């Protein structure tokens, strides 16, 4: 990234319409995972700054007209945010590529996804209205969708700008005021998004961004002035968030981990299934809650499928961040890479066989080879544990019933895909899958993930849904209004 652009980095909290470039908080060293070199020093929000942010959000919600504006007025501001993102698309993509370890092509898609989120919610709230409930001629009974209030939003490091946009856009559309905490590893694009919101006319206090770690998140979650928490991250931390939010009975939405399955029947188009499994399992270097890392293949075609899957994995190219030909980026940190390598060793010790990849790449950066493990049994820890790296395991199955049982043999239930030329069977299996999302014979590419459709999981993959009009359910309260006509 050019030095001139680097000089524009925001490196401190955004509170009540101002950047606090330096406070008393810890310094967060933000790394470039392509090289392991420092990228920026960001000041973590300290308790006083967090207090100011929550007070500003509360004030903006209770004492400004933000929450009462006609939805079209807030929508116009969201359109201006989308336009601001589009105007700075290359700059945002380069920063995201460097900070989150994404090839530039993936980072550009991420910015496009953020633009789509603001565009969609700009036009959503004037279509999200209440009901009239028949109570006979003496009463008129209505429901009103009112904004929830001040919301705390906590996001992880794998899609930093997209994750922040999926939360801010519906919250702002609904009339909420936001206190958002990015991951300490990837705070930079969320801070630029704050600047874009300010330029778009979003009033002070309505959006506040607080970089920092768990302690910043804890202060937001436990503050009684915050009405709801929308969290994306690991299942372990999600459970802790629920526990903390229980004290003041906050509304909670959780987007958590996944150990997603593809189930591939012998009559499937194996080449398409292999290409899709590689895109899903190895895209974003496997650092995706949606990564399908359990590949269940009907026994007669296992060998043929594994060969095609290996060919698809071999096409991935590690390279320079800004090279449009690069398709494999690094993992987020050395610590995370060591964890991925340890999981592969444990899987091999438990009987899995490496048929592709399996090790860290030599040289600078936190790269790990796209890895395919064969002969993964249900008892192997890698069958159940989310690795969050480019590691997929192959597990054979015989019958439809056994395949369904394997898909559902997981604490998680985020998404999955089923591949079969027999549409009746494909739909039977899709309906039997205990997951929030299912793809039949393919999935739109990441760049086409539909903003219109609900995103979220069953079981320990979460509570609630992001995207679509469903997301507005979290950011609103329902008021029932009854009028006596007599
Ligand atoms: P994480 O749970 O460690 O952290 C997520 C966020 O929570 C970060 O901002 C972190 O600083 C904050 N945090 C950590 N401890 C906290 C605490 N005690 N109180 C408040 N905040 C706290 O997750 P991660 O390692 O950043 O991201 C990877 C995980 O996120 C994976 O499990 C992945 O599946 C999940 N994820 C889920 C989705 C989804 O939509 N379902 C999307 C992306 C990532």
C-alpha cells in the first residue's frame, strides 16, 4: 500500500463523532500476516473511552431525533455510506488484504459485500412494518416495530469490514445507535468505515468504534445502558457473552462456529462438487465459519472424488497480497498457524492420512498448505473440532441414512451442502440436515452471498439470523398498540 494511503490510517477509537487517536489504553500491535511485520499500532479503548462511547450512543438514542427519523431519511444516509465505500473501494480492499491476510481479489469481493449490505438496508426499513390484528369491531390492534436502542456489536477477524457492515447496516436502518468492537487483530477497516459514516452524515454518537480485546467487549456486554448484543465469533466466547448478558437481560444474537459438511452421493457431478468443496474449504485460507471441512463421500466414488479434490486444491496459489493471481493467503497469526498444524498432527495420530498438503509453507508469512485428510473417522477429533484453517477431512458413507446421521453428528449446525443428481433425494437430505443454511448442487460464489437471505445456524452455531429482513427482528422491539373504538 502506498505510503500516502498508510498516512490516512485511523489508529484510535471513534467516539461521539471524533477519533481519539491516543488514549490511556494499551497499544495493539497490528501485524501484516503476509510478512509477519508490523502494519500499525492501534490504541485500545480504555475504560473511560468505552464509558464515553456508551454514554454518547445512549444520548443519541434517547435525546436526538435519529431513532424517530422517517426510515427513508436514514436510508438516504446508508446509501451515502454505500457510495462512500464504493469511492474508497481500492483503498479499503488493500488495507483489508494487508491486515486480514486476504488475496486482493477476495478483499475486493469483501468490500463489494459491504457496499451491498448498506445498499440493501438503505431500502429495507420502509418495507418492514407491523400488522393489524383482528379483534372485532370494538378494537383496533396494531403492532409497531420500534428500534431496540443502544446495541453492542462484537466481530471477529476473518471478514472484518464485511462483519462490521452486516451488523451496522441493519442496526442503523432500524434506528439503533451502535458501539462496535472489531477484533484486536483487524481493527483498521472498521475505523475507516467510521470515517465513511461520518462523511455520509451519520450523526455523532450513532456509530462508535472501540478497538481492543476481550476486556473492551466485556465492558460493552455488561453495561446496563446497552439494550442488546450482536456477537460473531467462537462458540466458547458466545457462551460467555450469553452468561454476561444475562445479568441485565439483554437481547442477544450470536453467530458462532461451524464444522460444516458436504454430502456427496455417487450420482453427483463430482467435478463440480470437488471444485465447490475446494472453494468452500480453502477460501479465505479456511478461516470462515461457513467453510465446509467435513467432506462425506459415498463409498463407490471416494477415490475418484479425492483425486478431483486434490486437483482443485493444487490450483490454489500462494503469492503476493496485491497479485490478482494469488488465491491462497496466510493465516491470521503464527499462533493460529501453530494451532492448525497441531490439529493436523493430532488427526494423523488418530488414523487420518494426508493426501494433499499438511504443513506450513516455508518463508515469510503465516501460510499453511491446503490440506486434505483421508480416512477421517467419526472418532477422530478433526471430525468434530472447528480448525478454522485450510484443512478438510474425507469420511466415506454407504447409505442415505448413514450420510444424514454423519452430517448431523456435530455440536454445530451452521450450513452444509448436498450433491446428487436425484433431486428427490437431494431435497430429502437437505430437509433432514439440522443446519441453518443448505446448498443443493452448488452454492453461489462468496461474492454473490445473498444479502436478502437469512444467515445463521442451528444448535451451537448460534441464535438468531443476520441479513435479510430477519436481521431487523433483532434490532427492533415489537410494540402492541390497542385502541378502544367504543
Ligand atoms: P473469538 O470468539 O475469539 O473473538 C471474537 C470477538 O470477540 C473478538 O472481537 C474478540 O476480541 C471478542 N472477545 C473475545 N473474548 C471476549 C469476551 N470474553 N467478552 C467479549 N468479547 C470477547 O473469535 P475469533 O477467533 O476472532 O474468530 C473465529 C471464530 O469466529 C470462529 O469460531 C468462527 O467460526 C467464528 N465466526 C462465526 C461466524 C458466523 O457468522 N457464524 C462468522 C465469522 C466467524
